């Protein structure tokens, strides 16, 4: 892209004099400074071409000199995108009830792990951490921009790694504590569970109040179908023994937690539903993008003057060469 460094448009009006000069030349009001070449004007063919060439060269050179008066410049615009990441803590329930196989062909925890990893892959610029919880909560990844580390930690999650139970309040408090000193304006917790709070020394209401006071939004996800589901209760030489166990998701509690902090509660009763939930959270928590535009201006005056000088030298060379041929 080109532009002008100076507001010199009046100088550009001088360019209008050039067509006027050509008109006067054709009318005979102006005599060429090359009388020898002028003889070729009526010779036709190649002679006529050489008669017109020197004035064309000089006119072009004059036009370039006029253009340099406004200091034309080349302009390069560069646009850089800067993403302002969101700080996200993922809290995943790994209690024994997450082994329920109502999300066949996989159990709940395997489906949850797969969808959490997919969610991580879509959050390229975000700070991510991971908390696993059952009857207690444990920070698996305090928080990092190195997403493969978080994905690896999610893949290693297994039921039985923590004391059994469902400590929703402790899980939220642990996740919120990791976010409290971070600077990003958008700080969120995505908490996934299939049960009701029955463990831990911190109630969900206390943890929710603390998160709200810190400006942390909480998105809660309840997984599992209502009623009973087959859950492995023992392992024998012939494989797992299953029992139909009633698992109840406390929808009212999870919805209150999300609503109080400005988040949303979702319920997933099948793998497809869980996929859509994480996609919806992605839409709700978009990563702000700030564009930085910079311009680089390089003057063209020197190049134009050199080009004008080259045209004048070429004009003189043409005039001298053709004049010599005329007299020979």
C-alpha cells in the first residue's frame, strides 16, 4: 500500500500541465529541442517512434519529480492478535459411583475424561488446572499453560485413588483457592459430579459463597441417568461383579451453586449430552482477542529521483544516437 507523507496535493496539480504541454507540442506551439530528431517526424515508421520517445521520457521524468514533492511512502500494515486467556480449574469426581456403566460402552469416568480432554484441546490460550475429588479433594495440576501436562493428568484419573465419598464443597474450595491470586478477569471452575455432597469439612454453600466473593464463576455438571445403574462392586478371577445401585444427582444443589456465581448448571444423561455441555461452556467462555496494528512507512523519494535521472540520461542517449544516424 502507498500513501503520501505530506499534504501536498497542490503540487500534484502540476501534473495537469504535462498533458497541456503535449497538446501544445502537437499543435506546433512548442518546438522540440532536438532539431535533428525533428526531421524524423515526417519520415514515418520507426522514425516516428524515435521522434516521440525523447519527449515521453522527459515528461515521465518530470512527472516523477513532481510526485517526489509530496514525499510518497510505502505503507506496510502488520496485525498481531493477542489472546487474553481465561483461568480455568477443572474439578472431576472420581468416586466409585463414577464407574457406573449407564454411559455404555464406557463408564461415566471414562466418558468424562474423554470430554474433559477435548475441552482442554479447545482452550489454546487459557491457564488450566485440575482437581480430582471423591471423599476428599486433591490438586493434580495447580495450573499451567502447558496443556499436555493437564491432559496427561486427566488420562491418569481412576476411581479408588482417593477415599470414597463425594466432597463437593471441598472440591470447589480447593479449585477456587488456586484461582484467587490470578490476574485474568475471567476465572471459572468447571465441576463435574454424579452425586450429592456427603463428605468433607466444607459445605457446598460455604464454598460457593467464597467463590462468588472472589468473582469466580462456577459451571456445574451433573452426570448420570436417574434411577439405578450397574456399578462394579468387586473383582473376581472371572471379572467384575456388578450391582444395581441407585445414584442420585442433587440437581437443586448444583444449580444453586452455579446460579449464585453467575455460572450455569448442566445435566448430562448420555455421552452426547456431555459433549454438548462442554461445547456450550466453550461458547459461554470465549477467550478475548486483542488486535495490535502497527504501520511501517518507508519513503520513496530517493527511488523516484533515481528513476527520473535514469530516464533523462536515457533520453539524452536516444537523442544523441538518433541524431548521429540522421547525419550519417
